[in-house]
C-alpha cells in the first residue's frame, strides 16, 4: 500500500514538472517582447505588422533659397575710439579779475564767440598811455624833419656847418625809431585789451567750467577756464592688421576715397558714415597692427569723444560674384560644403564649395556653385546626402516666421 502511494506521488510530480517546462518554453523571449512594444526608430521598420516601414523615405521639410549674383564689400572690422577733431583748453591770455562768464556748461559755440570777459580797465589805460606817448614822439619827429630841411637849405648857401646837418639827420632817425617803438607799444596795448574778451578759437562743445566769475585768473594758469572739443567733424582712431595695409595703400595711391562706417560695439546699429583720413607711418611691432584715422561729419551728434565703436573699413567691392546666405555654409572634415536641392527628384545633395569674402549674413562663393541653384538654408541638421526634401520658401511661409537668403527672421504678430 505504501509503495503504491509513493509511486503515485512521484508520477504526479513528474507530470507537473513536464507541464511547467512546456508552458515556459511557449512564452516569447523578453528581448523580443520589449522590441515588439518599443517604438520603431525614425526611418526604420517596426515589425511584421508593416507599420512605419516607409518612415525613412519621408521628405525632410527644409527652407531653400536660390544663389544669386551680386556685389559684396571687402571690409576690415576693428574696434575704434572716437576722438575730438580738436581739443582746446580755454585759458586767459592776460591776467585780471574774471568779470563775466558768457557760456553754460555743455553749450555748443561757434568760432570767435565770446566765452568770458576780464576786467578791461587797466588794459584800456595802458592803451591810452601808449597812444599819448606815440602822439608826442610823432610831433617831435615832425619838428625834427622840418629843422633838417631848413639846415639843408642853409648848407646849400654855405651858411651852416656840415656837422650840424649831420647831427640833425641823426636826430630824425632816432625819433623815427622812437615812433616805431611807440606804435608797437600801442599795438601791444590794443591786443592785450582785446584779450580781456576770451573767445572760442574753434567751433565745438564746451565742457564744465573750471572757474567762477569774480576770481583772479592768470595766463599761467594750467587748468584754464573750460575745455572745448570740436565734434563736427569728429575722428575715429582704429587699428587694422598689417597684412591689410598693402591693399589699403594701393587704393589710396590710386586716388580712391575709402569709406569707413562706425557701428555700435555689438555691430547691429550703424551710427555714422565717413572716410579714411590718414594712416600712421609705422607698424606696432607688439601687436602687428597699424593705426588709421577716419573722419566723420557727425552732424547729428551720434559720435561722442572717447566712445568705443566698431569701425568697418571698406577696402574694395567685388562685383558679380555668387552670393549665398551664411546659414547655408557647413563645415566638415573636407572643408566647407552646402546642400544643393535637385528640383527634379526633390533631393538634397552635399557639394563642397570654396568660400571667399564674407559679411554678417552673406558669403561669396569662389567655386562650387553657380547663380540660380537652390540650396538649403534651414533644416540642414536633419539632412543626409541624397535625402528627399520638402521645399518651402520665405514667400510660402505666410503667417509664420519669415526668412530670406540672409537667414533673417521676423516674429509673427500675435492676434489682438
């Protein structure tokens, strides 16, 4: 009885073990189960169900623009400093009490305009004294000349000694020298009297006054009354690499006027336009640069002394070259390249190019492209060679962000 029970139990255990093994063998593997549930990668096929098999052939939406022929400036950018065309410290030229201040701080004045007045009474008296001395000596000279004429008449009649005539001639010459000295003293006194009115030597803008009315001022004072800066015209000093100097000199020797634009330090806003005025006569060996000076009319006062600006010197202009937006140029191990769109089969293909002169948003192409070809300017990060593309242009993006060949964008206006 016990043996029968044991064998029955063993048979049941064996059957249970065989059934469990068969069940687990029929379950799918964990990797296959996870792969079936996981989403298929972009461009790949998901599984036997056939869904997303053609995802890799979907066209990539891109923004394309046509290359064009145009002109591009060959420019050199540099940080420059605005300097006043003339800076003058207004000092009195005679000593005396400052009687009146005729200007306000920061006032714009013209050349010859009166800025201050010094007490003129002492200098007026000196002028009167010198004038009186001159009149007295002129009268003495006139009398001496009359005596000389009489002496010469008597000498002709042999009624006077020759020595007396010679003495009278010496007396006349002496008085002529005295009168000449007196005239110089009168001119000096008149000039000193005019110096009691302090005038502006050039047109410009005044700074803050250094002396108040009522103070004694002297010509030897170093501080002066006020500082005057000429800002119309105004100049900008900047340095360019010495390697660009031959091109600049060639244009100057050819008699061409090189244009210089002053931009803000961010290079976004053009402040003023001017011309190259002069070039320094030596190269700074420590930096390998040479200083240049440009002149600006500055009629609107956009440039201010000691202001930092970005100076852009236009050396030359290249005409009728192939131009593309900067956003279309990509860099790779083999150099620069672009994606050119084949309009027949709507695919994009990589093409190496040789770039030339570049500005903020435009690049000149030396070789590799011709005018009229369409290139991708937006969406290049999702492209591969030969990939299908869905073209769009700035004109077709109505109601959304607009862009052009230069890669510029404009925000969409929000509805009211």
